[in-house]
């Protein structure tokens, strides 16, 4: 399972909402037979990184994302 993004509004953080979302995603993922969950998080989202690590996620790599826009 891949989580492309997850954000809890600042006003509602630290109330257990994110933890519940992760727990439900874990249950769903396990019940459909997947082996785990992968997620991405912006390099500057330090609080989110700490949260994911508290939930048992391991950081596998740091990467950059490039884009080239045309005029």
C-alpha cells in the first residue's frame, strides 16, 4: 500500500486523528493481504517524520524531486 500524502489540519493535530488514520490504513492493508505500507513525506516536515517513526515506520532513503517548467 502506498500513502501519497496525509495531513491533519493544524487545529486538530495531537488529538490522535493521525494515529487512528494510520491504524485503519494498517488494518485495511493487512486484511487485503498486502505486506506493508509505504509513504512519502516532504523533506521539511520534521514533525511528520517524528510522528511516522512513532507509528513504526522506518526511513529508507532521502531523495529529491525535480521539475522543469516550460515558459
